[in-house]
C-alpha cells in the first residue's frame, strides 16, 4: 500500500527515532494526507540489526574515547567511488535487500531520513536513476558529520547557520541546505509555569532539578544522587532512568536513603511535563534532548558528553550561554544549589535557551515535505 510520505529512522540511538516521531506529529497537525514511520533496521538482516544497534551503545559505554577518535578520523567525506565508500555500500546493500522492497510497496512521493543509514542506500538508487522521489535528510546533532554526506540527497535540514556552512564545505550545494532546526515534538512548544506543572504532577513546591539519563539509561545518575547524602539543600529531584531497569531500581534504592524529596521514573511518555516542572534540567548533551529542553526555555547542566557528536553539542550550548557543564558528578548537590541560588545566571541561561530554540522545527520540516507532494492537502 502506497504512502505519500515515508519517514525513515534507525534505532541506533533514541534521538533518531524521536526526531522522526516529532515530524510525524507535526505532519498530523499540518493536515498530512498520509505518512508512514519505518525503522530502517527492520529492513536489514538479523545479524546486521544486532550489530548496528548494539555496537554503538556498547562502544560509547565501554570505550567513549575510542569512539571519539573514530568520530574525528572518519569526519572526512570519501569520494563515492573510493574503496572505503564502495565497500561500505556493498556491505549495507547485501544486508538490507528488504529495503528496496519497502520502497516499491510504499511508493512514496517524498522521503525523510533522520539517520544516515537509509541516506546511503537512497543516494545510491538516485545516482543510478532507480529512484526519482525527493529525499530529505534531518541532521540530528549540531554538527553534520561526514556520515550524513551523500551526493544525491535533495534537501538537508540542519540546526544552525554554522552547521549549514559545515555541510556546504563538505560538498553539499547551499541551495540544498535549509536551517530548520532539529525537530522536536510540537508538544514542547507549549510551556506551563513550573509551579502549576509541579502541582499537576504531585511534586513538592521546591526548586526542582530534573536528572535525565537518555532513552537507553546511561550517565552518572547514581553518583549525582550520592552527592545529596548529607543535609537537605531545600531542593526536589526528579530522576528519569530511561529504559535501563537495573539503573531505575538502583536509583529507587538510593533515593530512599536521601534527606530530600526524590521521584524516580523509568521510561516516561510525559517528559515535556517533567521539563515544565523543573527549574534546571541535567542531561547528557544528545541532540534531541537538548533541543527539547531549549524549546521549553529551561537552563541546562550538561554531564558526561560522549566524545564526538555530544561533545560538539555541548560546546555549542556552552558558547551560546544556554548551559553550564558539571564536571564532577560527585559534587552535584553543591553545584546545583549554587547555580539555582544565582538568579541572574539562571535568568540569563533561560533567555539564551529561548533565543536559540526552534520549537517549531518539526512543523517547518513537515511543511517542506508537504511541498514535495503532487497534491497538497486541503
């Protein structure tokens, strides 16, 4: 069955999926005549799927510095006919034969990719004259790595003017680049005062710190909780451990010993409401999460950036004044208390967050996709 718009992501990092879901939500608001969301890894072999999704998570957890070295080493665009590019393409094609079947079945009028894996396959098809469908790419971090760069992609959506310049220097013509922002679900564009949000969630009326670990439950949550083992600093903590059940259980156990109110969650579907309730959000600097926080106009404390894409996201947010960096998770209690006590600093960070936020990013991208359709919605 055909679909007007095909949204392709890959479950190798939660942000790529959330970006596609954000555009899907925006398409619905914009009156899309139809769209389908597909995990590209579902079109690959079982071996490839396990390797692709698990290898990245395992590497960044076990050897983040090695990942950073690989990230920098391979941030160079390879000519399409180079041995490296041809070998990688051949490997990906052998392991994703069902992908072409998906394209034939869906017969989309426009395609959007929030991960670089389908971009490589689609660029190859377009370069060989096997596909005429317009293909849009959404770069889900501040800096467009060479992994995203393929010669036959029609439109690239990037976060910033600097990102557009970087992509142009890597060989993408300027007319194919649009500064749309990283897409966040339109629900993040609405803001509820923190006091009202806390009341609605049953949280105490105290300055509130939201501690995030990302969808896969990584980061120094336990070390930050341990730092609160002394006197109650007058704060309230909300902890989100993501899909890591073991981490969630450990956080609950630790929270029960602390002298201040602590609410612990696993994976949540109302992160937008929890952000509204917070006076400060503590997170690893993933592209999607940090842009959701910006859309809410909240100040950030960034922890444990993965070398590579997260380090570049971190540097951007620090340079723009929307975030500070927590280097010592074991001193989190003192750090958060000092920061929240500095009302001028918090106000400045809030203003910076609102200045660089693109809360309408998903709707901007959705409209761009709808413009590719043969028949626009009424």
